[in-house]
C-alpha cells in the first residue's frame, strides 16, 4: 500500500499516561506477541480456528475467549495503546504498581494463541490471505452518531468487501452495539451486501448474547446505564 493510500484514522491512539508496569509490558512483552505483516502468521501450533477481533478495546473479551478456547488462534487489532497495555496485563497477570523482575511470561495455563496488531486493521487487510479467517468480532465500535461522520463508521461497503474476502465460506461475523444509530446503520449496510447472511430467525436471537460470550468492559458499563446491546451474527455466503 502506498503511503498516499494510507487511510485516515479518526480514533484515539493514546489516553491517560501509561504508568511504569504497563509501559514495561509494552516495551518488553508486546514484541513477543506482535504480529508482523511481513512474516507468515505463526502460533507454534496448528489452530482449529483463526479468529480476528477488530478494535479489542481493553482486551477483556479477547483474553477471555482465547483462554476459553486454547485450541483456536486469535488476532487482535487495536491502535489504542492503553487498551493494548491492559490486554498484556490480563495475559501476564502484571498489574499497575507491580515490580517486574526477570522474564515476563504468560500466566500459567494460558496458551500462546494471541497475536496483536497495533495499527489500523485496514492496513493489515492486504496481508491476510483470502478465506483465512473463521470468525470476526466487531464489538461496540465507535458509532460516530452524527450524520456528517457516517463515513467514519467501520461497517461500510469497502470494509465489508475486505471482511468477506478474508472470511472462509460459512465463517461468522459478530457485530455488537448498544447504539440505536449504529444498529440501524449496520442492519441496512449488511442487508445491502450479498456476501453475508443474517443468521437470526427471531427477535430473541439478536437480543441475547451468543453462547460462550465474554462481556467487554464497555458492555458492562452500557448495561449498568440501562442500554441494551444487540448481537448481530452474519454468515459468509
């Protein structure tokens, strides 16, 4: 991809100051799990499924499903450095204020089945082979609710074309949102693409969490504040 073709990113890359322990994780542990688009994807084992989470936020969902499904491999894409640091904290058990001595390792019992891409997922698309992903998660993306910002919403024809390309036939795309504007937008965009089939057969199917779901921190906040998320599952045709 030419530099002039690089898409403009509108989200945050860094929030409040990252303190000593998590800074150490970003410096010393992140390179061990960092995905290099220039090299073949390698987890050291043959996974049953390869899954992709786009914008994993604080990493709670990604860490949870990876721990519950050690036979699968997971790619997590996130540009927000604070969120990446939090994911690394969940994987290693090293929390803020901890004194780090010696080599940093995964928590006992965890499989080394997560690779992190710390940039805009659209830059990674060209490096992902066609039909290489079994499941994709897009959980509570920024809704960009104002009409003039609609072009910034991740669910759009260009991105859906890429998701359809990298998903295997029969692969699943999971989209969760608690925002009414984004829900309506997503339903309309997905209805207009022939590459995906909505799996819901009744209203309850998209108003309840799928089996094995791990709630994100944002989802828990939305529920506390009375916002009810929807869970839209689509199958690659």
